[in-house]
RNA sequence: GGGCGGGUAGCUCAGCGGUAGAGCGCUGGCCUUACAAGCCGGAUGUCGCAGGUUCAAACCCUGUCCCGCCCA
C-alpha cells in the first residue's frame, strides 16, 4: 500500500532501523527504539548556566530506595512527573527533573543481612567495616536497577545530575546540616522513652511505627498485695488489668482515680512486688485512670509505656528498664532475666498463678505498635538518642503553606499537613544501624560530647565517634538542595532552588514532604518547592492494598512487556502452591482474570496513559487491567489514524496553514483549539486526568470518527484518478497535516514513544527539531484564533441529522449495503440551506440512494418513508428515510412511539421547570430564554412526530 | 476519640448548582480497502438515606448509615 512509499520519503531520520507502519500497532517494536535516541539528542538535559534565559521548571524526583524494584507507585510517579516535565520542556522551559536513589537505611541493612544469613554469617561476625563494605558492593551491583527500569517507562530526568544520598557530596551536606543544627541548639541528645524495634535493634521515629488495630489479645488481671494495715474494712489487695503482663516486672506504682470510692482507703498505701524486692505506692491520677475501665486500678510501668512514662514524670516515679536491646529481659527482671519477651509473658502469668495472685483473663482487642520495616512489635524503651527540635521549624513550615508560598494540591491535604505539624513531637533522628550517615559526634571521658564536621585533631584516642547513624529521612529531607551542591553556593543551587513542583504519594506527606519543607526553610530560607502535588495510592482492582502476603502485587514491567499469570504469581507469592496463588491473584483482578492466561504486552505508553487518567483526588486507585487494555486500543487508533492520514496526504509537503475556509476544516481546527485549552488547563492544575480525557475524546470522537471520515472523499482520488473536489484539496491537506502533527505533540507528554514514532513520519515544518520532545507545544494561545463556537454548534446539528438517519436505518435493520432515499426538511430556511451545503457528507455517512433532498417543512410525505425529528430551536429538522418494503407499519409506529416517549419525558421536565413558581422571575435571563427555546424545539418536534405517527399506515 | 476521603449504569470511575456521563461489560447490525484492538446503532441509574437552602440540587448545608485511610 501507499504507506511503504511514504516510509521511503526523507521525513524519517532512522530509515534503516525503523520498521514499516505495520498493522496492528506493536509497542514492543516501537518503544525500545526511542530511549537511546532521546539520550543521544540531549532531550533530557537541563542547564544551570546563568546565561540561559529560559524560565526554569524543576521537579525533584522522590528518590526510590536502592533496595527497590519498580512497583506501581514508582510507575505512577514516573508517569505524572514525566508528563509534567515533558510538557514544560516542550513549552520552552529549562526543565530539571532531578533523579537519584535513597540509601534506605533499615530496608537496605535488612536486605543485606538476609543475604548474609543464607551464607550463615551475621553482620556481627563480620564487624562494622566489613559489613558496610559489603553493603556498598551490593549497592554497586543492584542499586541502579530501578533507574534502568524507569527508562523502560520513558522517564526523562536529567540523568547527568543523578545522585545517591550516600554520595560524598550529599554526605557532606548531611554532616553540615547536623552540625549547624547542633550549633543552633536544635539538635540535642537526650534520654527519653522512645520506640524500639528489638528485631531491627534500633530506635524508630513515631512515624515509623504502624499501629495494627484490632489485634487479638487478652486482658489479664492480677493482684498486688497491699502492705501494712489500712483498717479492717480496707482491701488487702488491689487488682490491676494489663495486656502486657511481663511489664509488671518494671512496675513502680499502681494508680487509681482520686474520686473512686472503692480505693479511697488505699490512697498513699504501698503494694509489694511479688517477684522482685520492691514495694511501691498506690497513687491517684485522674489523667491516666479511667475508673470505668477494667478494675479502675492501673499498673504503672514508666519505662515501657508512653502514658505511664508521663504519669511517672508527674509523680516522680522510678523508671525501671527491664529489657535488653534484643527484646530479652535484663537483670532488673530478677529470675526472669534472659528470657525473650514472649517467653517472659507466659512465665510471669504462670508465676502469678502459682502465687495465687492471678485473677483471670478475658479476650481483648488492642492496638499493637509494629515496626514499619520488620513488622516486629515495637517496645517503648528508655534510651539516649539524638533529637531534632521541631517546634519553630514546624511553625515556619505551617506558615509557608498558609501564606501561599507553597501550595498543596489537592487542597484537602492542607488540614492533614496542619494537624501533623501542629502536634509534632521532636524527631528522634539517631538509628542504631551500621548503614547510613554516621553521626558526626565524638564521645570522650565523663560523658563529654563534641560535634564537628570532622574528627577534631586534638581529640585523644579515648574519644570515639558516635556509632549511630541518622534516620534515612534526615538525608531525604535535604534532597531539594543537597542534590544541587549545598552547602556550596553552586550555579545549580542558584538556578534550581526552589523547585517548582514536588509530586509524590500522600503516604509520605509527613515522612518526606513536611520535613523537606522544614529543612528547606531552615537552611535555604526559602520553601523547597512552590507546589506539592499529591496523588493517590494504587491498590488492586477490589480496593485492597497491594502486598506480598495478599499476592496481589503487579510489577509494572509485566504490564509493559506482558507476562503469564503463572509468572506473575511466582513473583508475588513465591513458594505458595501455584493454583492457590493464581486464585488469589485473579480474585484481586477480576478484569484481568477475563484476559485468559496472562497480560498481553500493553506497552509503556498504554500503562502511562492509564495511570495518568486517574484524578489525584482519588485516594485509592483501583488498578483495572481492562482499562489499560482500552487505552492500548486508543494507541492503536492513533497508529491507524496516522497511517490513513499519511495515505491521504500522499507526498504532501508541509505548508503553514492559513485560516481555513472549508467548514470541516474550520470545525476540526476549532475542536483542536478547544482541546488544547482543556489539556492546558488540566496539566496546569495537576488534573492530568482531565488532559488525558480531553485528548482521548478529541482524537477518537472528533478527529477519527468525523473529520477523517468527512475528509476521505475529498482527499481520496476517484477511480478515474481525479479528485472529487480539487479546489478543496490543498486546504484540507494543510489542515489534516496541521491537526495530526499538532495532536501528536499535544499527546506526547502522555505517550512519548508512540507519538515520537509517528511524528517522525508526518509532514511538519522545517523548523522542527530532531525530536518531538523539543516541542513546541500546542498552547491555547497558539490555537485560540481557530476557536469558533458557532461552527461547532452547526456541526453538532449536522452530526445529529446524520445520526438520526443512521439510527432509523439501524433500528429497522436495513442492510448495511443498501442505499436509502433520504429527505431533509426544516421550517428554517437557514437550516435547510446549511444542511443542503453538506449533502455530500450526508450522502456518504448515511449512505443514501442518490442525493438527499432538502426542502421546507410540509405536512405531506411520500409513501414508504419513515420520519425522525432532530429538535432545534430555529426549527426542528425532519429526517425522512425511504424504507418502502423494508419496514412494517407496526415497526414504524413502535419506533415513533419510542421517540415520542423520550421527547415527552424531556418536555415534562422542561414544563415543570418553566412553570415552577419563581423560575421566570428569579432565574437568570439567559437560562429562561434558553429553556424556552428548548421547550419550543421539543414541542415542535413532538408535533411532527405525532403527525408522522398518523400517517405511518401509509408504509 | 479526632481528622480526611468515598458511597453515581453490572464493574472501574468522571461530573460538584441549570434536562445524568466515559471506559469496560451487555446487546442488535456490519469482515464498509486506517483500524474487528474496529465501525454504525441500542438498553441500563428514585446519583447511600432523611431533612434543609434555592426559581432550580448528584452537586451547597445539617443529620444519619455504611466503606476506606490517617492521627491519638
């Protein structure tokens, strides 16, 4: 076919490697070829040169963990950020999408420890230095995998600026930040009750503790014997209830409510601990004790419970730590020392029973604090750690959002952000890990501490560096400026700080976004970014969170390249029986289950377009594979429409278009202009979903369904080799080429591969650069002159007339091949004239026998015709289709009745509205006028239908 | 206990003050020389429930019931 001839035209820079435009569209043949091309042409490059006068657009990419393999969340980040970055780049911005990876302290250490465990080695066997060396080796081998995976999705960050949080320059920034914070009195060391994960053997910040609600437990009751004699009527014992019996080894008080009459006699008395040589007081505390809960008496363990800790401070109680760092009990636990905490719980209960102090137990649901990384139960524990004061930093971060210096989109999140910062506690930043930024503090004799950028030379050998490292999120919080060279005053820092947009999932609003706000304001004196764009979390099709245990994880690359479900579940549920894993997976994705044995290769563009099509207000995004399939069909549509267009354009050489005179050309240009405006509005407001929808509808429903169909007869030569309407050919070719090329550019940020592939082949101005990615982008301004609502309104009428005739054909099951006579009438001479002007389109799209006729309305009608009405205020249009011998009287009456029913329903609604008291007086005038026009159109249409029904027997 | 979302067609979701929408699914007819991953048609909703504001409410307000998430 003609396509191959066009392939040989000199439009294509890569003729030797580019396959023909085979049908159907195969992303596997197209996508792999373009990434290297973009890199070679420097598409992704930004410049920090002060002399560059372009406006700047900066997006810091949330650095994925080096442990990470690409998951749907990453794919979503990639898609949205890449769309925004490409969009700006095409519009002439100096765009920096800052890539990199995060060292992910705990996560990485756990991964490498697990590897070592297979070799039968622990990190303690190796020692710190060797272990850290091993982690570095691991990171060199696998840490960049995720960056390679992002390329498959078409991500376009400036790779030349890629950073890793443990790079020397970023590590230096971390040290500098720590030292300055210390010098400013914001970073301090303190002994406090903190969250301790015995499995990771490190402290955690409040945010790293996840509370598991509804855990099954029991409320265990036991008695403490009261010491001394409180009088004959006073109780000899006091019964307390607890969900953690083993912590009684650290009890230093029993609390009751001051007003509780049951315990009045015991105020000030002491109880004896049954297992350790200790007695402690019965105190009164209205804050801690709810007299209605349990027995109304509460055991107090200041060293292992946050509420009890506060109570201890109020009453000056002793804090007795009973735990070792690995979760076993220490010497304070007396005879229970050395036991694991779980074992100790059983042992304590048994011992209490033996002493006759147990008072029974009942089932109880509780909230269990769990470590975000290991899943282990977190123990509150007294420990000396480094803390960062949050108060004043949090205030500035709050102000920045309230004053509009940083905008959070969607705005619903502002309240959540506020609440977090308003109630924030100081941040425990030290971690007892080996992998991370070691704290730049040195400990000397007598508890002396020195904090410095480097080990001070005058410190003796007895001074040792603090073994702890910093929370991973500490270095992440510096990301928007540490990646640009801070603390040096680099050109990049001057050019690219603050960033424009920070896009991420809402799940790290506290972990990352709020902390970057605080650190950015503190160190740079300016917000780190102008907008925070938050998107929802991707969950499975039934709304469940994706997780290994659930067996519903989808690897985005499996969607891109295709994969059998068997292979998919091998990854999601390794080791599980295949049938069971498959069943779980298919239950999680009902629409995928209908696809047969696996995912077809949807291609990166289809996955991206789908991810971009969910609105950010959606907190949970239920990933429906069917939807990806639908979008792949859309890409195929673009592919084929381009093939057709190239065929219709032949050897057409680009001419800059002038304002078209032909109606269809005016119409498609107007629709294109409206679409550019809608896409721009969507992209600008972080409603990428609206941009995708506008592009989809335009390209498919306007450009393909109508414009290409209307233009075919004009641009296709007839059998005798001549054009049917030679005078219309040049302008139509120009317009087709213009809209096609513009559409590809318009959609490029959303589907970079396909648009590049096709754009390389379509006619375009000589001024265009090597890649579509260089733009320019079709903007509302560049298209606005073509926008013409009156043309669009006329086109809608024409479309309605054609559709009416098609409906009649279809409803009466007229053979597709049969030509039918058609007659169009209206009481409006203008309408008749307009429609007559489009007789050619009507003839072709309805497939009429001979030319349709156009005339003023009259009551008479030929035998054998069926009548349908298109309501219009200026005078409804009657569409008469000759169906002699093709339809019975009954069928026609039934069809007219259906039409009447519809119109009656609309008319009733309109009458109700118009006759409602106050409507005419109080509604805006244009609404009243419009409603009256609509009603008139309906009444008119109805009259014609009623008349038509009367003569239906003529059939 | 506090906060934030959500409940619209069988499914996944738009719409957020002027006559209910899309994709998928369902269904009738078409292998019409771009596309069957398609084309031309069709059916399908008391917009969670109850009040209120308004000339007008899926949309605003109040209450209420479910579902989800976050914080304590």
